[in-house]
């Protein structure tokens, strides 16, 4: 019932399928009041709405009508409807007069598309005992709900809400236990107080700790999140659904939502956007209106900006620029900046999800960008690469650096043992923000060249790359640091300078493709792939490497967009022989073996095991349990997702090895 179409960070564009139609996610579900709804939210972009089953249950008229005619008639909405269970009322009034079983059955009876069990929204910062007691009940009720659904053959989709207050181990425990159930959607609950009090740092902790223990192939809903300024950050963490009464509550209070925060009508000199309302009326017009009309118009504006933001977010996911959007949005408020800074503490986890390459370039928008998973990924990879005896560190040029750096290089400062320069024994790297050191051979790989940072550096990033360099050069005998690098970093450590005609860089295509292969597939891949009578064919137009042959046999192609190598049959064979199991492999079960051999795509559920380093868009080998090569292809998912998903394609197979 949930299909993922595109991914960036932990964010996804997906389709949620319900009996009343499909919903494109990330989606916002406006809260519909069953009695006093004035706005036709569908007209303003809502594909799905949420309403409160408990309020209907408590009102005899509404209840009867809902039972007789169904929920969709009752609230006059023919698309998918999610219902909440009264948990919110429970958290406000301390009690509700409905049981978990009753509310599940009632939601199904009135034909809700997605129902919710009666979880206990434990407030943030309560004492531990309270959080544990509440959580016990929440978990019992979630289990009971699933049981009721099964026993009564209920077709309604089911929400199992993650609670646990601000205790991260409890959030994890709750999410992990709920994952064992057959629930359909996983909302993250009791976050409204965090958002209302601008505790975005804690919000990030709560969401990430929940998210890390939830299945990847089900939608997650950030309950009660309705302010558009939080959407991008929440989506980057993996949230697919939002619900909001904010559009109407803020409107009742004469407040206009925007991605930059909230505007009070009383302070407005100018209308803040270009929606129908903002184009047609002035702030004075609105102020002069009767309360109800004004409220409805402001609510329209609020819905407009909320849906516009979600469209922008989905577009950013398609492009691979979600984090740039998050960084931009989080500059709207220092507390949001805390959120994005806190997110950097999860880059280890984020890296497991983030696609290897993206359509759009990596933009350094400020020190927060240093915490991105792309930076971690590159630096980690670099530490795995074999090192030569000496290292030359160069200042950045235009990108790709390797295209613009060659020949004699100028004045250097020596660090370490002084010895004669020998190009064969020397690594050449550029020191730049934000990736630190970039070997010239691999600099065309995404995102190393497909990135941009301001030319005027900030203190944080300068310190960051300096620290990285200081650690990295430890393992070299002699390090030659270009005088411009010393000047840019303002470091006076290296006081012996030399200018030598000897120190030069000569481009070498064979070295380059071997280094790319080692970086992409693992050390040793380059030697194994590119042996024999290697011929490198370049594009006549761009001069870039396109195809690499051994004699007449194609080994790999080089993808123009990100410079990663794409395997041919021979390339796959060579890689398979060279790399030890399970490196770069996806292991499929016996049943799917004939399909793989024929070149059919691999579905997640047939994968027994895979290399944990596989990321979206990687080239992978498809093997059986005996490690016989069946096929090869491009991964559509990362390793954690392949292991987690029970439906859908994992690998788009390029070719099978059927005899
Ligand atoms: N609405 C806002 N927060 C919550 C929550 O924690 N649980 C439920 N069921 N509904 C909510
Ligand atoms: Zn507007």
C-alpha cells in the first residue's frame, strides 16, 4: 500500500494507496472538524484529510449519521480519510469514555481509510516512571488493535503510534516493538508540545530515534505537525505525512503561516505571498472584514503555503536538493537551526539512506553543511584508500580540479621527512571545503566536482578541513603543502619552503580509472578490472572518458553525469573474481535464480543477504548462495532498505549470465 518513487536523505516521494484513492507523499492532511468545517480543503490541494473519530462517537447525531451514511458523506470528502482515536482528548482531559477495542471497531464501522489505536501521548520531559507506564499501555493497545483487525477481518489501514516522551531508548523500544506488528502506518506521537515550545533539537532526537527503529517501507506521520516551516526538516528525517489544524487555528487567531515563520495580521503592511488571497486583498482589506470571512481567507492562504511547500519538497527530493532546502528553511529561526545542527549527529545513520549520486549539485550553504552525510561518506572512503609514500596538497582551482591542474605547481612547504620528489610515489590531493582532501584522480565523481562552496571561507569550515588534513597527513613520509594552501589556512607550522621544477602533476587516464574503481568498488578493483590491452575511449565533444575496453571487449562505461563506472558483462565477471564475498554483492534465493539469470530485475523479498555498503545507484553483482555470478545491475535501494523491504524492486538488472 506504499510505494517509494524517489529518495533523498531519509526523505521519500511515495504513493500511499487507500480504498478511496492514492495519495502522493509527503502529504499534508488538513484536520477536518466533523461539525464546524467551513473550508473546502480539497479545493486548496488536499488529497487526504484527517478527522477525529472520538468527537463523532461522542456526538449522537454525528455518530448516527456516520454509521448510516459513512464518514465520507458525513464530512463531505470523497478522498482518503484518516481518523484519530481520541488520544489527544485523553492527553488533555486525562480520560475518555471509549475503549481501545470500541474505537478501532467504530473507525472501521464508519469506513475510515486509516484508523488509530488509543495510544497515550506522553508529554515531553515527564519523569521516567510515567513514560514507562504510559508506554506499556500504548504498546498493549497497539498489539490489541492489530489483533482486533486480524480477527474481525478489518480492511481499514492501521496506525501504530510511537510514544516514549523524550527518553530516546523508550522511543527506540516503542518503534522496534511496533515494527514487529503488522501495522500499516507509523505515526510519531506527542511531538506537538516540542514544536510549540520550539524544542527542535529535541524534536530531531525524538524523530530520529523513532525513525531508526521503524520499518523503511511504511509511511510515517509526524502527528500534529502543521507548520510549513518544519516540513522540509521532518521530510529529510523520513516523515511522509503531516496533519494540521494549524491552518484554521492560526487563521482564527489572525495569523498567517509562511515557511519563514508566522505573520500577525495586525503587523502586516504587505501580504506575504502570491496566493489568490494575497493577490486580491491588502492587509487593510482583511482587517476591515467580518471575523468569519477573514478567518476563511487566512485559512485559504495557510493551506496554500502549506501545499506549496510540500510540492517544493517533493521536487527537491526528485532533484536531490532536499538538504539544501532544509538548510535554507532552518535559517528562519535559531531553534530550527538547532534542529539541523542536531541532525548532523545522525549523519552516520543518514549516510545509510542517502543516494550515492544525485541530479543536483551539493551546495555548501554554511557550517551546517559540514555535517552532511556526503562529507562523512567521502572522508571515510578516503581513509580506506591505499596511500603512496608522499603527498602533495594543492589549493582548489576550477572544478573538476584535475582538468585545470597540471604541470609545474609552484612553491611548497615541506612537512615530514625530506626526500626527493617522485611522482610515482606521491598522492596528489586538493584541500577544499567541505570534503577536506580530494585525490585528483577521483575528483570528477559525484559530489566532489558537482559541488560548490562560497569563495570567502568561514572559520568553521576552515578549521574543519585543517583538522582533517592534520590527521590525514600523519601516515605520509613527506607532505608538500602548496604555499597558497598555507596562506589560505593561515597556518605557520610549515616553515621550510621549496620551489622545484620537479614537483609537477601529469594526468594519467589509466591511473585515474583504477583509482575510481578502487574508490567505487573497493581497493583492488582497479587492478582487477583494468588489466590486459586497455583502451580508453573519450567523448569527442567533452573529452570525458566514456568507454573502457580490453582489446575489443567492453569492461565498463563511465556515466557522464557523475563519473561512476557502469559495469559490462566482462566488468562484472572481473569484479566478481577480484572482490571477496560479500563485497558489492546481492545474494538472491534459489527461487529467483532463473529470473536473475535471464536478466529480470531483483525484488527485495528474494534477497537473502547483501553488502552493507550498497547505496542507491550503486553497481552491484547478483549472486546465489554459492556465490555464483548470476547477473549484475544497478541498485535502486540502499542495503538497509533492501533488507527491510518486502515488496518492490531492489536491483534493476542490466544483464543476466544465462548460458
Ligand atoms: N495528535 C497529536 N499528537 C498525537 C498523539 O501523540 N497521538 C494521537 N493519537 N494523536 C495525536
Ligand atoms: Zn497568500
